[in-house]
């Protein structure tokens, strides 16, 4: 039997759950290299040779390492166009798609951290602006259509949707009707549910200490 071309280095209760969901949406066979972050596996020399930041997720596409969630999503969605997760490079939706892919990590994540850690940062001095400006951009995008690109679900919805899911779950994002409805649409997707089941299984394998 031929080994899967894709391997996901993954740890439960981390951002690698987003990559797991993406791989389930792709519908391609993949190997799961799951480990407990407490084990320090991500700090070992062979792992650092693939991702010097020592973080998960990390995807191996054959012998090629791909790290950072945005890069993983853009690379794999283009690599497997049959999944329909990315508009073609000459499609009118391509610029909006790329914008939302970067919005998740460049805007949403620091805005959520700002709320969690109660940072006092003037919005004119940071690239992400502010939580209020982030919400003002995000909510209209999913208020009148099911997905960020209208009727077409994409890898951008995986990235942004995972951030929305996290923020709503842990109280960093206001539970507005618009975002709760978006979260419900995401959670109804079979790939989301499969990823959730794998996350639950791996969390049981590697329970939190204490």
C-alpha cells in the first residue's frame, strides 16, 4: 500500500485542530502524527529542522514541510483544486479569498489576544487595528451569505471559522446572532464533525496534566 503523501504533525487542544479540519475538507488521505505538547516532541532537532519555530501544525507534503496555518491552507487548497476550497488564481473572488486567509492570523488572532490579556494598545500603532474594527469587518461578511465568498465555502472559512469558533467558545468574541449562526453552519459540516471526533479521541489519549 502506498503511504499518504500528506502528513499532519498535530497535538490536541492547539491550533493544529484547524489544519486537521482543513485536511478533512480536502478529502485526501493523510497520516496523523499526534503527540502531547508536554512531551517536547516539537522541540526535538528533527522537528525543528522542519519548522524552526517549533510549533504545530506542520504538514509534510511529500518531503516538503509547510508550516503556519495560512500557508498550509493556501498551499493545500491550491494543491488539490478538486476539493473546491480555493478560487482559481484568475477568479474575481481570489483577492477576497486571500484577504480572509490572512485576516484570521494577522487581524483576528491578535485582536483576540488583546481581549484575553487586556492589552492597552492604540489601534493606530498596530497592524491589526482593534477588536471593534475587526468585528465591523467580519460580521457583515457572513450576515447576508452563508460563507465569506458568498455561496462558496472555502479554506478561508476554515481559518476564519476556527478563530470565530475559538473566540465564541472561550468568551473572546461577543456572541452575536450573526456569528452564532455562522458557527452553527460551520459545525454542521461533515468534515468539521470528523475533525471534532478526532480531536476528542486524541485529547483522551493525551489528557491534560492536573
